[in-house]
C-alpha cells in the first residue's frame, strides 16, 4: 500500500518533474484502448486494471509512436 504524501512532498516532486521537462495530464481511456495496449504488447493481460501498469504502457506506446520505435 502506498503511503500518503504530505502537500510539501507532492509540491517538491511536482517541481522536480517540471524541471526535468515532464508534464502531468489526466486522460480517459476506453476499455477497448486498454485492450489495444494488451494486443500490441505494451500491457500484460493480468495488469488491465492496474493504473500504474496502464500508465507505463501508455508512456511506452507514446514513446514508441513518437520516437519511431528507434
């Protein structure tokens, strides 16, 4: 189980990510999009309901699509 972060810790992490050029967005995914991540090999079937695994799969998919997979 994850421990709750204090507001100061969340802000420190937010600023650290911003300095590294990272931005945070909330997106809605349809179940068919999650299934497509599984079919394309970005997500293992057992992790369909795991938000952290889905986040990593979306990141990997975007990296592959935008970077050309190189």
